[in-house]
C-alpha cells in the first residue's frame, strides 16, 4: 500500500447512535482543541497531531524525524530513559509517539487525579528530549533492523516500488525509515533539528475526550505545548503530483507466490465525489467477501486467499489502490480479472450492491466509537484533514445520499484499467505485453 494513514482514520471513525457534542476550546495561550467531555469515568485522553510528520525531513536526512520520534520517550529533562519510563509508570499514565507521512502523533492517557503531573512530564518529552548516546544507538539499531527486514519482505518491496513510481521527488516516494546509510549518518544535532522542523505550535491540532472541563483542558494545553516554538523551522510539504502510468513492473523474487500491488489515481477528501468513491470502493474491493474482486478472484476461481482495495487519501496526495497474493502460475489471470473489474465499475452497480454497501458503512461505525482514546484520536484526525466540527454527526447522511449514478460517475472518472500500475514481486506467469502493458524487470 502506498499512503494509507488517513484512510485508516476512516476505518476507525465511528458515528454513535446519538449526536456527539464536540466543544471547541481555546487555551489562555491561544491553542485550540476539540473536546468531548465525559465525566462518567475519571480518565482523560488527549491526542496531539503535528502536521507534516516525516515528510518534513531535511534534504539528505531521510529518517531523521522517524528516529527522533522514537527517542521522545527515551528520557527528558533530568530523567534518563529508565527514570522517565518509571515516572510514567508511577503516574499510571500512558504516552504514545508515532509518525507517518502526514503527521507526528503524540497521545496521552491519564487518570484525572494525575493528569496535571502527566501533562508536565509530557511537556518535558516534547521540549527537553535528551537524545542520550546510548538511547540513540539503541533506537537506531531498531530502525536499521526494520529496514533490513523490509528488504526481504515482498509486500514491503512492492509498496516501496509503487511509492517510488507514484510520487517522484516528493517525500511520499521514500520510506519514513530512511535507508541504512541515511540513518547511520544521523547525528544528535540532526535529531535536534528534526524536532524543531515538526514540533511547533503553528502546526498542531488537538483532540481530547473524557473527564476534563474546557477550562482545565485549556490549562493543560498550555502546560504541554506552551514551551514549544511558535513556528516550525520547515515549511509544510507541497502537494504531490501523481506520476503513475499504466503498466506492469515485475520484480524478480524467488518464491512460489507473487505479491500483487496495484494503484491508480485517487481523490482528496474534500472532492465532491469523495463519498461516491468511498461507496464504490466498498463494492469493488473494500467490502471483504461481499466485494466484486473477492467474488471473482477468490470465490469463483480460488486464485487468492484475499484481495482488497482502499482509497489512500494522504493529505498531500491520493491513490486508489489494492493488493493480493497468489500462485505464480495464476497471477496473469488474476491481473486480467482486476483490470476487468476496474473497468466494469463504470457500467454501474446494482440496487442491492448499493443498499448493502450503505447498510454496512453506516451500521458498522457506531461499534467503533468506543473509548476516550479513540475519540481523542478521531477529533485530532478530523482537524488534521480539515473536516468541520459536526462531521461525526453528518457523515452517515453523506453516505446515504450517494446514488447509483454518483457511483457510476466517479467510477467513469477514476477507474480506468489503462491507467492502473501493477507491481508484481515474484516470478509471475501469464504476464505479457500483448495488452499494451509495459513489462519491466527490477533487480
């Protein structure tokens, strides 16, 4: 898969049976947040998302923001990594630090009685990370291990090659982990510079849920974020221009199976056709065993254990993508079927397909909106991608409003098999250039 961080947000966003009351809070220091207040449990969750994420790596320093993020919990202020972990444990708190192409996410979970102490500790992690030599080398080794592992993982190989072809010189084109060479060369000053590129008040969005009043949340925001610089030292990334062309790339890999990755043009979340595409994707390949691709490729012919598609709606670039794995001997047949179903969507969908998709997409969501941690993440994610504050209460109506004509229109606009790029990792059979696709070998 190419860039699915934002798409995963939709997989976890839920709409409860009753309306959710989201309050906009502004701290005394001017920091804004969205809050769902719930006093039934003495617990609060806060999510801080910093725009840009690993896409803000400096030229020649790929992997710096990822490595820096992994070190934020490895000591801060006067506490080394062990003392910091012990302080978090003593408070019964939980911190999380994660980074992707579009954002760097920091999560805090704490009991109400300890939230102020937890906030102070988190502030130290964000403003006074130690970057001790021993911690840097330990986390650097962990990243290097991941990079080596991905080099022997056919799915990771396919994803990296698809990203390279899709995004040219944009950060999306390369792994946030960097390379063995780029990570090995990173110094402590590089990590400090990476922190200053992304951790700043001008690019943070905040979601909070649980036992906290708007007034207390405002004070907490200033405590956690007040010590950060007003502005990051790097501008946010420019939009990426999709450079995929139709055709087939074959990467030779000694295996009885071929990993198949495929992608074509997608659309941004603010596109008027987005929800039509969202429903269309469920019917095509996003709906598990109810999808057309699963029916044609697995159920009727047994060519794979599973095939699926998704809308990869990154903030700076989008694709409509999918993947599967199957026997080398039948990969050519499977690719032909994917192409055929890709084009067939433009002929329209049945009333039953449309009704079933809507039922699932609206009915499954309430089951996901559980827990303050998830709610806080949802609220931050909504702001990150520019949704209005009432989105969780209007989202299902947008799905219900999609018509068969809408699905047909967006399929005709975006689903063209001639523009579909396949990356095959394995030794596939039945793949030839007779259909106009270009066959390439990457060693």
